[in-house]
C-alpha cells in the first residue's frame, strides 16, 4: 500500500508526542521486521535495505547464526561488567581484534570508542591538542563532537567545546580545497598540517594526535588517495604525535577489507570501531598499540562495554566476515562500481561516483561543469527510492550513500541500481 500506511501513521503520531525531536528521520519508515537485506514495515510493505541500519547490520538483519549466538548467550549470562570481573568471551573477542602487540578497550558505541582514543592519546603523550578534518563526523559526546565538523546543527548551542582542536581540509579530490584536479595534482593535502598549522599557530609538541576517518563517512563517502594517509602517518610520527583512525563506519568489512586502513598500507597507533562490529548489538572498541596502554586501573572504563551478549554477536560476526562477507563486499562493490562509473556520462545530475567495497557515494550536482551542489535533488531522490521500495540515505550536503548489508546478492544490487537509474531519469525528464 502507499507509504506510510495507516499503522505506520499511527505510530509516527505517537512517536511525535514522546520522543526527542533531535532524531533525524528522512522518510516515514516504521519497521516491523528484517531478514537479510530486506525490511518489512508495520503495514506489510517490503523494502530492500541499502542503509543497513546506518552501516550497522553488516551480516544482514537477523542472521540466523548471530541470532543463535545471542539467544545462547542470553540464556547463560547477560551482564556481569567486564570492567570489574572477568569472562572468557570478552577475552576471546579481544584476542581476535588485537593481533600482535595490541590491546582493546570495549564500550557501547562509536562515540565512546573515539572518546577513549582521545583520553588515551592525552594520557600517553602528555599533550592536550588534536588535529581533525573538515567534513568529519566522530560522534556527539563532547570530545567526539569537538572533532566533528560536519554540520552546524550538530554543534549549535552546545559550546564551549573541548579546547585545542584544529581542523584542516580532508583530501576531497572531487572538490579539491586547493583547486587541483587529479590529472595535474601535485599537492599533498596532508601537508596542510605543517604548512597551515604547525608553522603558524599550533606548536607540534602540544599535539597529542591526528584523528581521521580512513574513508570519510557522514562527510560524503569520500575516498582519499593512499598517499594522504601515508603522509599523515609520517607527519604524526615526525612530530611525536599519534595517528588515530576512526573506523566506526568504514571498518568491520564494509570496504572489502576487515579494516579500511588496509587499503592505504597504513597502521594507525589507535583505531576506533563500532557499528558493524556486532551486527546490530551495541558494541564499540578502541584498539591501541600495547605500548600505549599504560593507564592504571580506574583511569577509563564502561559498565556495559563488552557486554557478554554483544560480544557473542561480535564473535559470530567476525567469523561470518572472514568466511564470506568481506569477499562478498569486495565483489559486490566492484560489480556495482563497474556499472555506476558510467552514471556521470549518462545522468547530468551525477557529478561523481566513488567508494570502496559496499561503501559507495553518489554525489549529485546541478551542473557538472561548475559542480554546483544539488541538495534538494538529492533529498528528492531519497524519497523517490523509498516510495519504490529502496532504502538509501544521504551523506554530506548532496551525496547519497549506498551501504547495504554485506550479504547482498547480484539481483539485489541490480534492483538498487536500476531503481536509482529510473529515479534519476524521471527527475531529469521532469526538470
């Protein structure tokens, strides 16, 4: 039936009376259930989910192996607080995440993982300042929000922020902050840290860390050149800083590798993970070099971090990722990009298509020559896709993001691409 149906409308009305208006809802989807990459709403309408619960449902909705692990663990032990006691599955997950010479601290979310990384960086270096990037989104708690530079509404009314955070341009090649194009680019965006900050206003010896997303998420699904991250690591270590990677959205297999930083041949000192790490259960992880984990008992912890049920879900998630889903993300992402690379030539509204694995951004413009942003058109495209049974969301000012569960098939990828193509054609014919 038309969306929203009568049951959905009634629930939306109830929601408006009792829930915070700070939540963002791009369209009136009221979910009843999910299976794999499919969502069913309360009126029986079925949708193909290319959001994955904001890049969270990495193994798909209600994967039977994840469900079984959750049910088994919930019947055995739901909570005992791993910050005060011991239990084996938390150790097992830490062993899988850490690899050689790493340790992990568990929390409940991405923003908690980022906060932990900031605190550890300050504690370890004895320095108090940070370098972050325009377009970044690291979370909404005060430390993470101080790094975030995505939209004014996320910061308005909440200052003053944590002092000592300085922002520089990200390597956004489609909209190069230095006016270059890839064909004649001889500028290293990372050099702005030394050229614009360290040589002018920011003493390097006061900077604890550079904090960066390997692939910028909320800023527009922006994939930088490898040399950007390699130079960031060199700059950080040249000045005694740490390099912190925020892998909350781009990690856990989404880009076709377990961690996005693997694409760039860079090993950060610390990285943060969450979202797809536990297939929808609340779990965040801050992973750092063992030599950095020198803080004493009580310095930092989280009551629910490493909850046994979330950990059980994560253990199975990692098994599924390694067994098949990382490879599927790489294969399906390549399959989609082969078709979507032609979109700028086929559709005047499409300025750029970029991505790694199943983290793909499509940037809409009103003019391909001037690259004038098309935010209203982007929002209309999202609504049109929803009405046709495809769930997508925006990123940045004028980009749609495609971040489906890593279980998608070719038929589902074809449906998504065909639906978007039909909507783009209809929009251009009606303009």
